[in-house]
């Protein structure tokens, strides 16, 4: 049985229905946002210190919400700014404050901040954190279901409790709606007293245009003093729907990456009073802050100052309301920004896509104001659909929280909309330019949530970073030059991975134009493996040549990591060639795959895991041009930085990718599971107290993790590849998800849980899994756990969707549409309800993992808010 249900009732039924539910509808409209969010993770007062949740759009830059309500890491000006608060530490960085007054009692004012962590009490001048001298709330906690962050504030001395919600719309399949330069801030205030009270909340921010943190001076104390602002101006404006302060600068160089505009606004609401200041007293000896505090704490209303005094004048916007006993009201603020001059890793301006959509920061809120309720609701639909799914909590956390990387400075979009990424970001600049192919190979969030953005990355790789002979520089230079933007080194894993990724993007999108446009380049990229003295010069399906890779070294000779990427690329190429009726190339790809697969099992598998066989060329002249970066190749007769007999944590990364793409096993199935069991046996550390590590430490003390490599049978090179003793989350996810695919559910979940336990808010930021830099792209491999658990595969080419046969509710997303698949067992077999919450999909076949399927005589198009009911009979 098949039944399509539409969410479009006829008009009479709709009117009658609305009459029945109108009272409930009105109540729902008054429902607080915090009450609509299904919470995934809660952090108590002992786990707040490191929390910094990015709030910003994809490619727009961001500001982070801290665990006690502070705003930190101001990164809206085209460069990273970890720990950058726009001012010298200890001063009046952006903050919000609350004024409360009971009838016939003295008012109380506090900063909307939780208590200072004891670790920050000591400082050479008693100002270790911003706003150290402001009255604060005694109690704070944090909750999150990304992209929503909620700070809870309370204090026995205060007549109110606060829930602060910070977020930016996030809607899979809609990159523009998820790429707005805005931080939406809502303070839900509850009157817990037995009397009516006056409440005002003020947002305060200095106009720091020109100060991105990259330029600074210091004083006799050695203080870091950011500079760059110059006669900046604040202007109060009021529209029909909102009012606020527009911040601009006529004196900052308009070609600077730090030049732009900002705005702090609030809705115009009934029974609400808005007051403002566009400046404060001159900020000497803290008098600017004193002047504001005296003004605000007097009556909760602000008095405009006559002129702007400082180069970075303080803008303050206050919203005042009256709350009855037990009443809750929301105070809403919008912070928007617009900084058009992005240079990224280029000496030339590449711009920002988002700034082509709006002329300035004021226009951002003017343009989007009416849309925000709908975008917020759709974000809630995404979050709550995801939260209502049958995924283990640890998988939900790992998958969802790492999506924040898409909104960090790791990611940007140039003016024409193409997406680029650093590997991660350092505190003040990007880490490792060029959308590095071998790093971005691992992540699955972009293609399965924003397939259009993923396709732009493939276009850059094949049309710009690859030379006509198939050599693909594993980093792309900017600005883009057709066939001329790649660096001079090709990475074996990176290049083979791009072929698998191209196949993925084509399958998810069904875009035959995309396939046909780039097919000759895809073929050329694979064929580059067969050049003289190349990776597989003798064309036997085995990578014997010198292979630069994600360990930042060259491996000499066959090894599992590169070999399985190669086998996966051959399989993907075979499928694409077959579809295009390129029979010759399909046959060749298949032949090499079969030979290479057989050889790998027979020669690299040692009974427990796969190893490297070191093979060196006669001399450097026998290495094809563009294959070496120099690491490990100083003495090719006895090269350093090899794996040799080691057990590598991600040796099966190609198989991980093949499972995700539905390409099948690349080597013997039984060897895959045995290898994963060996990785768990030999690479897992229950504690780091006895572990030696000569490089970077991402796991310490009593923390658990999977080591990058071990040598249980001996044979460790004197100098192994650099990261051998480290623990890095992106690699761990690859192994863990591989375990899940092989039925090792408890083991895989344990590995993922150990990762997230390390990012607990106290020791590390839950929204920042680091590797070579913050917000490291590889960690978005965590989204693959969602794909594995649901058994989800979608082919827009074949118009087929596939899920696990295990009963449950499964959130799914193909990069342009998303929804829920509910699977339940019945006496006759299975009953399935497939719903589309956003976008649309076209189906000819529905398949469960046990090969139960439903084929439709005619393709079905499921649109937004429609669902399909299917019964699959045994």
C-alpha cells in the first residue's frame, strides 16, 4: 500500500479547523522560544569556562556566546579572533545589562553575566576578564541544541530569572538562509516576585570598526591594545518595525578588511519603551563605563549624549517593559554586520558572498526582519526533527555541535558564492589554506546538508586546482584561474578522495549537467595515477609510487590509507563511466579495482590489520613531477616518516567513504571488521598518564582516545610520521563510524563518547574540535554517524532512497531536502512513513536494508509538508 498525504486541506475545512484551535494558536504564539527547543546537552556551573558557541551565518564570520552569557571571540571582520573581545582585556567589551525595580523599593542593576571562574581571579592589575567590576548573577548554566545556545541566570538578590537565547537561523538545504550576518539575542525574563516590576535590558557595544585585532600597540604595562578605529560614528534610526543604532566609519580605510558597518536593533513593540545613547563620556580611567552605568541604573532608561568623543564611541540601546508577578516577557535584540573586504589567503580581494546580498548592516535587518519568524520556525523544525530521531545522544551531539564549524572563520564564500575552507583557524589567522583536499575528504556535513555548496568545492578542485595533465594541487590558490590555481604538489589521498566526493555530489543532486561538464576532468584526475613514475605507473591497481598525504609526509610504497582511497576512486569512476556509457573507461576502472583489491588483501593484510610495504625509487628522477612536498624524502633510500608495520587509526578511510556512498566493500569484508577490532585493541588508550607524545596533545590525563598509530608487532620506524602519538577527533570518527558499519555498535559509540567527554565545557569548548587549529574541518566527519545509523542513501540519479530496516524515527537530509522516516514493524512486514519537512524529493523506489523495496510505476514527487506511507509485505 502506498499513500501520499498532503498538508493542504480545502478552504472550508481549514477555516473550521482554525476556529477550533484559535485559542491554542494564540497561546502558541505567546509561547517562549526556549520552551520550543528540545534540549540536547546541559552544562552545569562547573562546565562553562570553555564554552564559546559561534553565532553567525555560513561564510559571514561569527561572534561566540560564552557559557556565562558573555560575548567572546569577535570574528566578524574577515579574520579569526580567538579571545578577542574588541578591547584590551578587562575593559568595556560588548555586554548586556539588566535594570529591575519593584514598587517602592530601590532598583537593582546587574550585567547579564554569570560568575567569574576562579581560574581567572588572579591578574597583575586585577582585571583578568572583561566587566570584572560589574555586578553579576550568582548562578549560571548553559544548554544547547545547536544552533541554539541558552544561558540560564539567577540570583537570590534579584526578582527575576533569565533565559538568554543566542542563535542564527540554520536550515539545511538553504545556504542563503543559513548565511545571514546576524546574531539573534533573546532575553526571556521571568518575574519571580509577588509584585509588579519595571525591567529594562540594555545592549552596549563600542563601534570598533577598523579594529579586527590584527593591529595593536601596548602600554608601559605590556597590555595588548587593539587599534584601527578612527572617528567612528553611531546613528540612531527608527523604522516602522524596528529601531536601533547604526554604526559606521567615514575615516577607516574603505579597502581594509576591518572596514564595514554594524547595527544593534530591537523590534518596536506595544507597551515597550526604547531609549538609546550613541556615545558615552570620554573613556579615560573607565569613565565611559561609569557614565553609562550611572545613567542606566538610575531608571533603566538612557539619555542621549550630545557628541561622539572616542574613536570607538559606545552605542547603548535599552528596552523597558513592565512585568506582573509570575509573568514572562522576551526582550529581543539583533546584531548585524557587513564587512565586504575579504582577502583570505589571497593578496587580492576575493570579497564575501553575503555582502553582495546587502548594501550594509542596517539593510540586513531591514531586509530580513519579516522573514526571521519563519526562518526561526524552520530552524526549530530542523532541530526538533533531529532531536526526535532514534539516534544515540552521543551521536546527536557529535554530529550537531560540529556543524558550528560551517559558521566559523574556517569557512567562507567568495563573491560568486563558491565555498572555501581553511583546514581550521589559529587564534588570529587561518590554518593551512586552500580547501585542502585530503582534510576536507573526511567531512560529510557540507554535502548532506548543503549540497550546492559542496558542488562549488568540487568545481574548484576540477576546473581550477587541476592542471590539464590531471595533476591536482591539493590546495587551491586565490583568486581563481582556470586550470591554474592548484599548488605544485598533488596529494594521493586528496586527489582520489575528490573523485569519490564528486560521485557523491552527483548522486545527491542528480545533476547530469554537473557530471557531463566535469567528466573529462574527473577521468583525467584518475588517469594521473597512471603517469610514468606516478602512483600506479604500471596500472596494476596498486599505489606503489611516492604518495604525499594528510600526514603531511610522503609514503613510499603501498599502504592501506592511500590504497583504499584509490580503490574507492576506481569504483566511483566505474559507476559514473557506466552511466555515461563510457564503456572503455568503466571496464578499465573495474579491472584495476579487482586487481588492486585482491593484491591489497594478499599483500598488506597481516592477519590483524593492513600495513605499509616500503618501496623506494631508484632515485628522485624516477618520481613524477609534482608528487613530493619534501617531507620524508631527504633520503629516499631510507625515508623517514613512514608507517611501515604500524596499525593506523584511519587505514580504512576509503572504506568509510565507500560505505557512505553505497559503493560496497573495497577489500574482503571479514578483513575490514578484523582490522577495526585491531585498531580498538591496539590504538585505544584508557588513560594518557602513561602515554608518551612528542607532538601535540588533544587528549591528556585520564582522558580516553584512539592513538593515530601503534606498532603491536614491533617495527616502529626510528622516526615515524609526525602525528603518530597524537589523538585527533576527525580520525577517531572515521574509525568509530567504520565500527558502526561493521556492527560494532557498543565499541563505535564508546569511541565517539570518549571524544565528546573531552569537549565537556570545562576542559575544552564543545563547539571547537581542534586539530591543526580551531574548528577543524575534518571533525565534521561526525555527521557520517547519522548516515550510518539511519542506513540513509539517496540517489537523485536513480530516484531511490534507502534506510535501515531497524524500527525507529530517522532524520534524513540529502543536501537540498530533509525530513523524517518513521519505520515500524508490522505483522505483515514493515510500515514506513516518509515525510519531507523542507524541499522536495523525487522517488521511483524505496528500499530497506534487508532488500525489501517498493517500486513506483511512476515517479513520485514529495514536496514540503507532504508524506508518503508505505507498507512493505514479507
